[in-house]
C-alpha cells in the first residue's frame, strides 16, 4: 500500500513525499491559478490499466475539488496558489474489493498568476536624518519594506522601489534617494551638503513599490515617508594630553564620542598596540595601561560609528593624543669606550676627541639637556693634563707640554641630564688616551762592518750570508721604533736580498741568485736603516749605515753546451762523411775555458761519427730511413781535457736526427692468391681483391693498371677500392677455363714515381651450382688450338642453361664474401 500525503502543505514537502512512494506509479501535472474556463476541468488521464468499470477511491482531496471520471482526473473549481500551491493525490482502483493495480500518485502544481498587489509592511513610515558631521551621502538611515503574496520565485513578487516626490523641495528637490532593490533611504551628495534643520526640519517623501521587476506592466502601491532632520551629536573630539608613566587606575577615560542617529557600534583604528585604547558601547574612549613617550609620543586615533551590519554612518572622527614627557631616561653614550692617540708634542688647546651621549626624553627640555665632566684620571698627575668641554663633550690638551707624561691615561667621563641639576640621571664612559712617541731618535746599527764572508760560487740560493740588527730608543712597537733595512748599493744584478725580522729590528742577508766567480769575485753591500715613521728631529747619520763584504770562492764547474737538446733533419741516402750539425761547448771556469773532448753515446748502429775536438757530427755511412725508422736519437758528451791526476767534468745533451724519406722503394703485391678463382661463365659481382704496399712514407696512394696488351685489357678489368687495394674481374662473360698470368702494373705517388709489373696467376674454371670450381684446370702456356676451342665451346653451351639458372644464388653469396674482405682504410 503506497503512502499518501496531506492535502495541504508546501510544494517542497510534497515533492519529498513523492520520492518516498517506492514503485507506485506517479503522475505529474501543472494547472493554472484562477482558471476561468468550463468545469469540470480535466487535468490528467489515468493509466490504461485503470480503465474499465472499476471502483475509484480518491484521497488527499481535503477541499473536495477533484474527481475521477472515465479514466480522467478532473477539478470542479478554480485554484488559488496563495492558499494551496500544490496537491498530492492518490487514486486506488478496485474491483469487488480487490486492487486492480497499485495505487496511483498524482502530483498537481498550481502555476502562479500575478493576481496580488504589493503592500508596504507599515502604513506609517518615518525616519530621522542628522546634519553637520551626520549621515554620509549614500549611507542608509532608514529602510522601507513591502511584500507581495505571489510566487517569490517569479517576477510576480520581484519588487522595485522608487522615489516619486519630495516635499518641500528645499533647499533642493534632490535631497534624498532610495535603493530600488532594498528600499534603503539615504542622502544624495547634494543632500548631505545642503541638509540644515534650521531651514527645513521635516520632509515627506512619496515612494512607490511595483512588482514584475524591471517590466513596465505591473501592480504598484504608494506610501508616504516622513523624515525628521535633527542636529547630530557626532562632533569633533578635543585633543588629549596624557602624561607618560601614569600609575592608574586603568582603564582611564580620556574622551567620548556619541552618535545620535540610531543604534551604533563604535570602533577605533590607529597606529597603536592592540588593546592600548578601547571604546565602549556608549562611545567612552579609555586608555588601558601606562604610556611611554619614548616609544610613541603621539597617537592619531580614528573613531567610527557604524550600523550593526558594519556600514559607516558618517565620516570618522580623529582623536589626537599627545604623551607628556617624564624624566625617566638616563643619558646613553654612543659608545662605552673611546680611544685616541695624543702626540707628545701636542700644544695646549689641541682637541683630542669628542664624546657623545643622547637622552630619549623630550628634546629641547631639561629632561634631555646633557652636560659632561671628567670624574677621574688614572694615573693621576700633579697638574691637570686634559680638559672636558661641559656642553660639547670635547676633550682637549690642558697641559703646556706632555713631555715626560705616561704612555697611557684612562679618564672616566660622566654625562648628566637636567643640565647637571640635582635629581637628574647620569651615565659614565671610559676614555683611553695613548701618548704617541715622536720619532726623534734614528736607528743605529749594532756594528758598522760585517764580514768578509767567503761564499763558494756553487752555493744554492736561499743561503743565509749573515744577520744584521739595529737599535732605536723610541717607543718599541711604534713606527718611530720600527726599522726598515735596505741595500743601497753594491747589489748589482740583485744577487742578494734582505728578509726582515720586524719584532727584533733585525734582518737576514740571503743569497737570492746564483754566484759566478768568473763574473764577480767580491760584493760590498751598503745597507741603510730607516724608521717606518718620519724622523721629526735630527737626521740619519753614519751610524744608520753598515757594510757587508761578501767574497766569492771559485769552484770548478762543469762545461756547458750551447743547447740542451740538438735537433737536426737530413735526407736519407746522403753519402758517408756528410756534416749533419756541430755541437758547441765551453768551460765557464776561466775566460778562455778548458779544452773539451766530444764523443757520442747511444749510436749503437754506428750511423754517425763526431770530431772529438770540433764537435762536428758526420754520417758514418749512407742513411736508410726505413731501417732507422725515421728518427734516430743519441747523446753527445763534452768532457774537460785535464791532467791524468785530475777528474774531468762533463756535460751531455740529447741529439735527435730526423731522417727525411726518399721514394726509393718499389711497390709490391701483398697476400696469397693461390686459392682464388673465377667462374666461367662469369657470375654477378665476381672479383678478386688484390692488395699492395710500399715501404716509403711519401709513396702515397698506389695505382693499379694493365700493360698495353690489348688482349689483357679486353679480358680483364681493374677497379680501385682505396689507395692500397683494387678489384680484379673478368672483362668478358666467358673465358676458357685455365690458369692465366695477368700482368698487373703497380705505381706509387712518390717523387719520382716508381712502378713495377707483377704476373698474377688467376685460375678460371667451370663452377658448380654452388659456385665451386668443378674441374682441375691446367695452366695454359699458349693460345688454345681450334679443336680444343670448339670442344670447350660446345661443352659450355651444353651446361650454359643450367649454369645460368642455378648460379645466381651462389654468385650473390660469393659477392658478399668478397665485400667482407675489402679493407676499410688505406694501409699506406
């Protein structure tokens, strides 16, 4: 049994009920509101299963306007959507008390008709508007409302508001405006500017409301809105002065704003920490904790009055809060430690440095007025050495002279606010003054002469010759005490250098370059000692100069050759005795030098000779580049000629001889061709790959050719592959099977060109179907006889057909094998 729904109810609930009917059949129909035709009004036809002489039971018709007749559902009266927007009916079909089909659910939706006029919700509509800093242009101060009973989902209930007239039209007929969709009433820009309760304190506005949205044909209604004009209490707020560090109690009221134009929500905005200032629902503005002028001296607080929905009633007010200063800050020095140098010759009144302190309290007041003074000096002195300017903080020399003063002084300086009056704050800093020594004493060498020092000429660089030192009576560690040493003369060629020891005012004389007794036998180095700082009094005398004498000791040195490596080129084939190069050597020990003897090492094949006295190297026999492999390397030795009891010294150098190639070798065939053969009849791509080589470097690409014999040129073909290989193939499709001596000429590309002819044995035979040689052939020494030629011809014709048919596959395979034998590159 399917459920039924109440006869009345919202369309949405009826639809939900339809979803719950399960498998029962549901019929839907829409009927017009206020139907004006004939009745009964047939609405929907029942399913064909329900047609017949059955009993129909209709439920859900509480108003009794529906009936069932002849398989149709009908209505007996018009519908009113505003009273009953939809119906959910159920028809049960029975025969002798038994159901014929499942109950039928019928959903009837009443379609709306625009048969209702809009109505204002209030007969009397009034509002208040405030002048002065009152209501803003476009900010609603009241709202008119209207309703329409037609379907809200259709234009029938889509309402629009409009302002028809304003009375009086003073001082302008355009003082007010109404929002067409919401009915909100507000001032126009002109109205906000001209509104004055003394000129007109009451206005009557005629407003209309219409349905059908923007359509011109619609129902309308009129109403009168009375607007009273009043002076607003939303007035500027007086500035507030608050003293910093107040003790409370908090919160403490500082001002109050009031909006008299209706219920208002107050809000504050400004550059201050959250919660520092608050405003109550009555507009009371309070401060919640002590203020700190040094953190923020002024506040600009914006005060807003808004409607409950957040719309601003009027422009915001500004509350200016100024924080009064309290002397709650002590002076602070820009740095806790000051340090300066004071020249010991500084005159009285010389400014040394300035200390600086600042006070965070209000400027241009005694709270931040700072004065300075020296509280103490360490070590103490009989007379004041330094003076502090009370206002500027400048420290100057007060003593007539600082001669004999200590090296360092420590001053404690005090800064006081309130201009030094009692009850103020103070702070201290430390000033350290270093008395700078004046450079009035030149450095003095510990001795005027050093040496002589004997140094062998083969001594390695970096050798320490001696150490020098100087003393200075000025203040240690200062530029007046530090000494810079310099070699003024005697160091031609920069053989020596000085390495300074600044901590001890000393230096080391170091051998920088190699000595040569044969060039210089003695060095007299003149050294000077100078301060880093400029000498103020006096000058540098003879005590600031010293001499270091170095004597060079002669050492027997090895001879030297003109070159470390000798490289020369010579053509192969030159006759024995040809001069290749001359090795030049010398002995550095004496101006003339010791006589030298020359010899060769490493010339294992004895290709060259050397003159032991002149160093001239000649060829010992004809050179062959191919045997010598292009480059020949050996060593030349130059040795001193000394007495038998002395040990001679020697020197060696590498000698490289590059032997230039001549084209003196003939090209030749390479490889074994005894197993190669060719088939007759000739097969496709049938060829023998032949190769050649040449020992010369400059032989270049090799060329393959035949002699001028026309028979050879007719019977055979040569096709080059690269510079060292070529294809040899038959020039005719058929040759008599036998061994042929093919004359091949190979020519190189050298200068001059060399060529050589080779008779290559080539086997030509009859081949099997698989391409193998069928019979053993004999080498033919002469031309074939006519009888043998005819015999071979008829034999060949007999097998020609078969050979052509079965030979293609074998020829293709053999061609592939030949291709694999082709070298990729020219090996020459």
